[in-house]
C-alpha cells in the first residue's frame, strides 16, 4: 500500500493516515470519519474509503 496516496482529496487524507488511525484502535467507519473528517466535503470518496478500511483491516489481521 502506498501510504502517501490520497484517499480523500478534499481533506488531504492519505492511506497512511487512515491506516494509522485503524492501528490506534479505531475500527468503525463512522469513528474514523469523525476523527479524520474525510468524506465531509464532496463526499465522493466515502464509498471508496469504506472498501479501503475493510482492506486495511484485513491486511492487519493477516499480519503476524
Ligand atoms: S474527496 Fe473526500 S470529501 Fe471530497
């Protein structure tokens, strides 16, 4: 995963920021959104980030 890649362009939220928030223990999409504020402008990233969050969680579960 490219941590520098932007997931939400309006709020400049990167994959890495989302990954770090999940690692810090926030796992629900709503809580992540509340903390990072992604998806609160145009909203176009919301569906994509739902999949991204699921993928990141799956990756982390697989990690040793
Ligand atoms: S790209 Fe995320 S709110 Fe616009």
